[in-house]
C-alpha cells in the first residue's frame, strides 16, 4: 500500500489561508458589533483555523479511520461538556450582588 502524503504546495496554501483568517480576526475586532457577535465570529474563525491545523499540519486528513473515530469521540465529549456548562451558566439568575442587602 502506498504511503499517503500531502504536497508542499498544499501546506503553503493552508498557511496563506491561516494568515488571511488571522487578518480577518483582527479586522473583525476593529468593528463595533452588537451583542455577543464579536465572540461568535471570533470563535467561528478560530474553529476554522483549528480545523485547518488539525487536518493538514497534524496530518489528520490522511490518517486512519481509527484516528478519525478518536477525534470524533473527543469532539462529541467536548461539545457535550460545553453544552452542559452553558446550560448551567445561562440558567443562573444574573442579579448583581450588592453587599448589605
């Protein structure tokens, strides 16, 4: 069975995309967006950058099915813990604390 590899040109393209996404992150930070849009857009860009790094620079794209299963289970548990944490956080009463009352 032939060994799968990633060409050097692909690394250069992915690196250029990562640089553009970093510049996009800086650009978005300069805009005044309503509500929690800064965090939302920043996390989406970070998700894209993290996915590119994992897929190409960590060679996940050419890994075995077992590696993909491990990544899928890890992402599932991370999302489960994130959802449970956010459910608890968002269900709390957001009344500011005032001493003496």
